[in-house]
C-alpha cells in the first residue's frame, strides 16, 4: 500500500514539473488537491493491527515479535511487516531482522474446522508462517504443519493497537 501511495505521489510530482517552460499550469493546485484527497481516502480505508509478544528461542533469551497486518479488503487479504528481535543474540546485544510480505486468512485446522489461520508469505522467499486467531486480541504462532504448539512456553502475540 505504501509503495502504491509513494508511486502515485512521485508520478504527480513528475507531471506537475514536466512540460514546456512557456506553458502556464493553471490547474496544478486542483490536481494536487484531488490527488491528496484520493491518497487520504486510500490510507483511511486500510486497517493496520499491530501484535507483539516474546516467544522462546533456542540460543537466545527470547525472540520479540512485532507484527503489523494491514488489510486491503474485507477478505483479510493484505500485507504485513514482521520485526524479529533476537534478545541477547550478538554478544549480549539484541539483533533485529525484518521481513515484509502478503497474508491471507484461511479457515480450518485439522482439529477445528471453524478456526481462522493467517498464512503469511514473505516477499523474499523465507519460510511461510501460520498464526491462529485465538480471539479478538491474540494470535498464536503455529508449527510448519499448522499444529498448535504442545509446550509450556508462550507462543502468543497480543494486539497493541
């Protein structure tokens, strides 16, 4: 969504600057105002939810997840940004990695046909992630086989906005 907005603004600026020097641009202000209105509407129509949680990590104190899901329509198709902070990974210092991608909501698990699962597909070709919608404010990270972790550890991400 941000890429589309940025490309639209860039195109508008190029069109506003282009053309003959002798030609007067009388409608530039109206055009820019109209473009700003369209962009504001597009941004207002998107809905971003941000989830956070610290999950267990094998060789680190934990992995802090920060997941922003942005819907582009009512069918839960959209984009995401995931920041993973490995706590104490680099000689005691935190190390953060980020990825962007697309997500879609799917219905059903092997033991619960009504379950809603977010399937996250990274743009770079990393491993897909699956998150169970536990309730209105909590997502649970699932295994690669879409199974719920059988563990005493926390695998939940909680909505923060």
